[in-house]
C-alpha cells in the first residue's frame, strides 16, 4: 500500500518511517505482550506482527502447535490487504508513468 501511495503523497515517507518503527517496537519483538496490561496491551494486541510473533513463541519456546484461528485471521487480513492494494494499483496503472519525479 505504501509503495503505491508514495508517488501521489510524497510527504507520506516521513510518516511511514515513524509508523514502521513504532510497529516494530510495538510488535513484541523485544518483550512479551502478555506482560503489558490495560489499554496499552489491548492496543498492542491488534498488531498483526505481534500475533504472528506470539505464535512463533508458542512453537519455538513453549513447544506447542500454533493457534490455527489466529493464523487464519492473519492470512485473511493479509489477503484483504493484498486484494485492496492490487485494486488500487490496477485502477491507477496508467497514472504512474505521468507523475512528476
């Protein structure tokens, strides 16, 4: 999505950099999300990377199978995002060569 939007909104690059850093730090790479409580924990639980890392932690650390419902939700959300990005780029396919550099 971001790569498709940047030619139209150049200032998006700054926000994208900050947003990706925040998403990485909030994904639970450096800490276990189960330790975060309250509204911050509920907000961080919506990060798909955090859900995926939690399933990796189940397999690698705890030695149990990942939750199929969580993996299916991540896959469904990813498919919706990919379909939306494809539709966005397909509709604007002829505009990209005409954009100023």
